[in-house]
């Protein structure tokens, strides 16, 4: 069960026919319909937005205001200065720390301007999210019921003309650092990859793989990295894995698969890292990534990384 916040028809929004988050919907498969206004090959990636209920709440060292940071990034994305994304993907840790109901209320409100501009928003669960509370918040917003059984993971496929995005869920326990895809989800992933061989697959999750190959539970990484890598290595349609969690901008290659670490929009653990988002442009045989820092003086601002598919 994935969570997509679909675009809002602005006319309906203004007249109140659809009010605010009442247009939240569940989609088993989200098809990015061709739209003459926006290319379906351009996407905005954000991670670790850490939105709290209270817009004045700060966090991190030195402390910053996550809502203010998201606001600056939202303005940059919607300005279309470097490209016009057709949608937004947030790779986890959407809310502050404990996945509280009020956090999700503010989160939905802060992402509303994207939806009003016709951009769907796809959320991925991180270790500071809470699946049950998130689904409750969606149900409350849509005047529907929370699913009677909370799925163990929220995963989905976003189909686009050039690639299929597989959105994965590595939340094992809220406010507990390590992550786990789990056997059930990995089985779903391999089944779906096997039935979607026609296009390149880009996987998106929250947790960083453990590149050492020696999983230590306290490391905070993806605990089932070894099985995950084993399953995607031989499936040649898998071209990239996007993730967040470490609040770091980094790209590397493992078995020919691009590993893209999306930086945080909220706090950072290494002060040299940018607060930033990434513009993804899909090509026929690869992709281009452009880093957009909140601080235009940051040395990585406007860095472009061109990557070819294996
Ligand atoms: Fe985070």
C-alpha cells in the first residue's frame, strides 16, 4: 500500500469542492500520466525533511528550523529555475522524530503548494516516521477509515515513460535508527521486478546500504543489505537505488548499480554537507542529477552528476 498525495485541481481547491488534504488517495500503482505542461522525465528528490507540528520548532546542532528550510526548497523547486519537475519524491524521515499526528498535519500542509501546482507527492517511510500514525492522519484528512490491518510495509510502483520507480519502506521501529526491508517486502520487490523488465527500475528507500558487508545492528544502516544486493544484482533492469538517512550528498556504484544518497533538507551531521534537494532528469540511457543547495555559496550548489545505466 503506497501513499501518494495527488495533484489538486486548483479550481476545485479554491471553490472548496475538494478541501485541502481531502484529496489524499491510496494508489496501488501510480501512473504518471503524460502532461503537456511538465516533462515526465524530471523529478524533485527530497529527503529527511523532519517536519514538526510546531512551525517554530528547531532542531540539530547548530539548530535550524526544518519548516523554514522546506519553504526555501519549495520556492526553489516551484520557481522552475533549473527545470520543471512533474512530481516530488521524499525518501523518508518526513517528520520530526516520533511520527506524531500533529507532525503529519503540518507535513501535509507544507506540501500542499506542490499539489496545487499539479505535482503529486510520494512519501517513503523512514525511521522517524510512524506507519500507523501516518495512515491515521491520511484517514482523518480524507474522512475515511484507517485500514483495519496496518501493512507491515508501505511500498509502491510509480510508472513513468522512461523508468519505473519502486518506492520501498525500511522503517522497522519508530525512532530506532537501523532499518529493515524485511522478507515479505523483498519478495514483493523481486516478483514485481520480474514482471517489470521492460524499463529501467529505480529503487527508492530511506536507509543506506551497509557497504562494509559486515552488518552491525548498531550501525544504523539497512540490516538486510546483503539479501537486497543479492536480489537486485542479477536483475539488470535495476539501475539505481536512492536513499537518505545519513544526511549526506554522495554517489557511488555497486555492481554497476548507482547508489544515490540524497542530502537532508533539515539538520546535518557533518557541517560540510549541504542542506539541499536534487533534480533528477531521466535520459534514454541514464540520468542527470543536479544538486540545489539552500545556500547558493555552498561548493556543491548546482553540481551536476551524469550517470549512465549499466
Ligand atoms: Fe533523518
